[in-house]
C-alpha cells in the first residue's frame, strides 16, 4: 500500500462517515453532525465569517474532546483516587454495589454531577472524627501541591500573556487607525471597533472559563481550611451521633439524655445571634455558595448532623414505645415498675403524645381483639363438639336419645353419702356436708392446667374415671376451658383497670414526677417538670372516654356470656364467629320458653347425663361468679353492675334448671340400671329397719344411687344459690344475694318431683313382673322400697332442710303415701300369686281324699298340708337372704289364707266324716299349728279351732279326747319332718 493510499476506516474517521459510500443524507450517514443550524440562512460576508468559523472550530473541538474522553475516560475513572484516603474510588463503589454509570457519576470528584454530601454519607459513613481529620490533612497537602503547580503555571506563561496583551493592543490601535482613516475619507467602516471590542470580550470570557477551575481551587482551599477549623472547634457536636449510638448499645439511658441535652445547647449556639462570624461551610453539591443559613437558621452541615441525632432519637423512641406497647397472647400487663419508667423515658425522648393514653388505648384494643378471637375460637370448638355428639347414631329402641346413665353405677367412687347419726345405720360413714369440699376431695377428670389459668387443683382427686361418654366429657372440658379463658382475660383486665384507676386519680403521674425530681437531668429545670405535668395530665373528656371504653369492654364480656348461657342447644349451633364482637352488637337474645327439657340448655352437652352436670357445673359456675363479681366491683359504671346482677341471676336460674332437668330425666330411667343383685345388706329388725337385731336385709344399688344423686344435686344447687356467702363485698357492691322465698319454693317443688320420679322408675320395673310377681325381683323391690321409705327419703329431706334452712320434713308430703301404696300394691300382687298357688295345691291334694269313707293305719300328715307348708318354706328361703323382714308378713297372710281355706273346705263334710277321717283331720290341723310354731298367728289358731269344732259338730269332749289320742302321732310326724320344716323354728 502506497503512502497516499488510505483504508476505509481512516476515511470514515476523517470525514465522520458511517460508510465510504453515503447514499441517504448527510445527517443519516454521518457519525457526527456539526450544529451550525443558525448559519443556514445567513450569507457569509466579512462581518459574520469570523463568527461562523469560530462556531465550526468549537464544534470540532467538542468532537475532539468527546473522542479523547471516550478513549481515556475508562482509564481515568479506574485511576481516580479518593482525595480523603488515596484509595481507588471505583473499588469503593464496587464494594457499595453501585453499578450504574449515572449513579457512579455522583461519586466521581472529576464529574460535574459529583455530590459531596452523598459521597461523604455513603463512602465515608463509618469514618470517625480522627479519620476525617487525617483525611482533611491529606487533602490539605494535595491542595498545597496544586497551589504550587498553579503558581508555576502562571509564572511560566506570564511572558506569553504579556506578549498576547501587547499584540492585542497593537491590533486594537491598528483597527482604530483604520477606522478613523476610513471615516475621514467618507468610506463605510468594514471593521467596527465596537464589534472588535465584543470579540475581545468574548475571548476574555473564554479565557476566564479556562481559568475558573484554577480560581475555584483557591476558593476550595480556603473553604477546606475553614471547614477543618470548624470541625475541630465543634468536635463534640460532630461526634454526637456516634456517641449516642454507643450509649444505646451500652443501655446507658442517663448518659444518652445528658449528651442529647448538651447537643441541644450546642445547636442553639449555632443560631445567628451566637454564630454571627461563621459565614461559610462546605456546600452540599461542591459549588461555591454562601453556607451560613442553609435551613432552620443553622449551617446545613449542622442541620445534617442534627438530623442524624434526631434519627437516633426517633429510633430509640420507637423502640421504647414498642417495648411499652407489646402485643402478647394472652394479654399480659407488666407491673408499674416496668411500664412507668418506660413512660418517663418516652417523655425524655420528646414523645409528642401522652404515653398514658397510648398505653391505655393500645391495651383496650388488645383486650377486645383477644376476647373476640378467643371466644369465637373456643365457642366454635364447643359447637363442633356438639355436632360431633349429635352425629352419633342412636339405637331406634333407645328412648333416652343416646344419654348414657351407666356411669351412675360408679357414683360411689365419685361421692360419699352424707349420713346422720340418729338414723342408726352404723355401717354408713358420714362425710362433709360442704359440696365444694366433698366434691374437691372425691372427684374430677384429668384436666390439664397451664400457667396463668385458674388454679383448679382442689377439684382434682383420686377418682380418674369418667362421668359420661368421652365425647360428652370432651365437650364439658371445652366449656370449662371457655369459661376459664374468660376468667383469665377478666383477671388480667382487672389488673389493667387497677393501673388505670391510679392514672385517673393521678397517683402514677405523681410517682413519675417525683422520680424525675431525683434525676440529675432535671434538677433546677422547673419548666421541663411543668411541661411533663401538662403532658401527663388527663382531661375530663379523656377520663370519661377511658371509662366508656372500660364499660364497653366489661359489657362485651357480659354479652358473650349472656348469649352462651341463655342459648338453647339449637340456637347455640346457629352461632357464627363475629356475631358478638362489640358491646352493643347484640341488644338482647330472644328468650325461649323453658320446656323443662335438657335441650333448653346450650351450655350442657347434648346427651349429657345429670352426673356430669353435678360434676362440671360447679367447676364452671365458681370461676364465672368470681370474675363477674370482681368486674362489677371495679365500679366502672352503674350499668355494668346492673348487667352483672342480671347475668348472675340468669346463670343461677339456668344452672339450677339444667341440673334439675337432667336429674329428673335420668332418675326416671334409673330402672334400666337395676341388675337385681344384692349390693349391700342393711340391719333389719323384725318389725322395722331401726331395730337392734342382727338380722339384715339386702338392697340393690338403686337406693344408694338415688341417695347420692339427690344429696349432691341438693348441695350443688345450695352452693350456687348461696354463692354470695363466699364473695366479699367491695365498694358496697354485691352481685348475688340471699335467694328469695319464691326461688326456694321452686327448688322445693323440683325436689319433690325428682323424688316422685324415683317411685316412677320403681313402678316401671315392677310392671315387668306383673304377670309373675312371685320372684326375687319382687322381694328386692319391696326391700328397696322399705329402705327408701325409712332411710333414703328421710335422709334426702333432712339434707334439703339443713341445706336451705327449710322445713320440708314437717310437711305432710304425699310422696310417702304414694310410697306406702306402692309397697302394699306390689306386696299384694306377690301374695295374690302365692295364694293362688297355695289354693291350687290345696284343692288338688284335698279333693284326692274321700273323706266320708277315709281309713288309715298310719295317720301320717296328708300331702295337702305338707305341700302347702313346703311352699311356705320355699318363700321363707327366698326371703331369708334378701328380705327377711317380709317373712312374717308373708307367713302371716298365707297361714290365715290356708286356715280359712280349710275351714271352708271341710264345711261340706260336717256330719259325713268317717272316724278315721276325723282322726286324720285332727292330726293334719294340729301338725300344721305346731310346725308354724312362733309364726302361728292368733287368727290362724282361732280359725283352725273353729274348723275342728265344726267337723266334730261342737262335741268338745270328743274333740279334746281325739286331740289327746293323736298327740303322739303328731309328735311322731313332727320328728320325722323336723329337718324339712326347721326354718319355722
């Protein structure tokens, strides 16, 4: 390639072309187009040619500079050093993850977009005062070097500057001479001196623009020195942000506040009246500016430092406020030793709002939120348990709708009977008549307890069995937990309200002020104390608002409880979460008319038996009454007291109704529990149960189940009605009082009805044997009835009278008449069946004998007497073990029946009897009388004597002679059958 040949790249670069074969347009095919648009419509002449040429040269120079910058920009940026520590700036920016060129430009000191504040904040944010001071020293040395270089530059170019100035003066004079010559010759001036002046001024301005960086350097040197001096003089202020953070890390709040207050004093010193001589600071953007009044009448750099101080203060204030207002589940109220110092600290941290109101409002919202969330969640669990129970299939033959009463068979493990000494049942052990003591010492399911919940350990005991089916017990425990959670929330709220009362009466505010008087920060500064007093003071409107919020929260608790205890099982199942979330969300729940059915009580599990009610309702009622009373006794408002009384009255009425209805239903079905086994033997006399003989009669478990159910239901109801005895009267507020006579009368009626249900259950079993009454079941039934009449019912009535200070025993109760009639009826049925059997035997055997022609050599007792007596022996045997008290009555009635039967049977044969027949009759009748021995009744003896007199046709001599003659025969028969009829001895 020859020297004059050029390749395409060189040509394109020289002519600024994109291609060596341009075809579109100059603008489209050029890499760079000079901006000479203002000369498009101007005709060049001697006056504007210089300007056009100058613009073209400026455009060429601009292009050259851009190309040179593009080639050297990367290297210059990579080699650019931080003037404060001589590190490569690009490395520092990479560490800060700054990749954008536009963003990098704000950190490059040789770029017009450089921002000094941003450079210091991000690149040197961790530098201490010592580091910045060393950096300023380094910067001073660099500026000093540049100052020396500037001096050398000026000295080296001074001769050139003078020559240029002389040359310009000569040119100016020459122009002036030419102009004057032209004017004198009358010619127009082609070179106007004024225009030349403008050109020179523009040249001077261009020169000044080139010299401006040098001049700026001098100003910067001056500003840097002043900045260094200013920082050194106010070193403590500039070091304040770091120092405050250090104190926070050490948790040294006192030093934090002391230094913060010192900072406030220093900030005041920077204001105009105290800092009139300070006129400049380092501009934020690196430009020359007056920095004496940037904002808030203090220098901008001071304002920036103080913003960091305020930011630290704000963060610490927020952290302190978060500590004071901490969400927790369940809600927990710290002691005043914790929250009062936090409130005092917030006042020191310039909290604008009253921290007392913030604290109170925060916890009101927290309490309401937790109450709604917890109650809805637990109530939904109760409803789910209710549905689970109802979804269990029931046998179509089950007339109790799935209620399981078999757990009553274990009632003796749960409760012990209350026995009174004057009833003379020595084998019965007495126990405490206090239902809560007896209950706590004898029963409870395994109920898990957790920290913060009510202590129910007294309700736990050795009995770990169930009182109902597992699903029903699970629902009972869910109900217990529901009330326990209310109790926990109420107890914490009571603590919270006690703190509020101390704020409302100013006690806590006084404590805060007194502590601040002891604080060295506030000694001698009365104005701060006055400001704190004003901040902490609660206005009348604020006090009223707090009481309204307290009233609303307590009423919300009561509303939820009213809904729960007033609901039936059907209405409870229709509950939806959020239904009762505000105190005024439910004005009143429609009261359904009680039908006396357990289904009327939604707080009782479906298919729950009465044993579970007696066991769990006290567990539910006792904490309920306690926290409702304590809430009312806070005295927040009269409306909460009135509402508490209505609520307690409702729950008492509903609890008694639930116990009574389930007890009545279960007792009516107790006959299903009868297994006809002797459960216990009780002392029995010949005539009554209170005799001192050693005879014992057997009873089934039925009477004891009845006794325990009645006694402990009475005690539970008594404990509910007289619960006011356990609660103190505070602030002259009492929620429950002595029950009215009307209420006690209703309880009396329910008690009598439940006792009548016992008889109803017995009749249901007796009715099963009406076709065959002569069996052990009947004997046990009669024994149970007698035991109930003479022991169970009297004990129940006495328990009732002593529990309610009543006189039920003194009243002529119809129930004992009914009980006597039942005994007579059942016993009559038994005797009737026995007499029919006796008559059948007597008729069959009696008529087998032909009495008119009867003859005998042995004169043994005839079969009709033997078989009749054997039936009595069988009866004696049946009754002796389980009902010995019935033997006398049965034998008495049957022997009279036999004697009358014989009297009537021998009437047709009077005067038509053989001699042997008369002797046989005498042997049979005398044998019958002597076998009965002590059991022989006077009526029987008289009837049989009349029978003999009748058959002997009133011939008393012959009768007596016959008796004497047959006496050895009778004795022989007695001896022969002595073992057979030993039971009559």
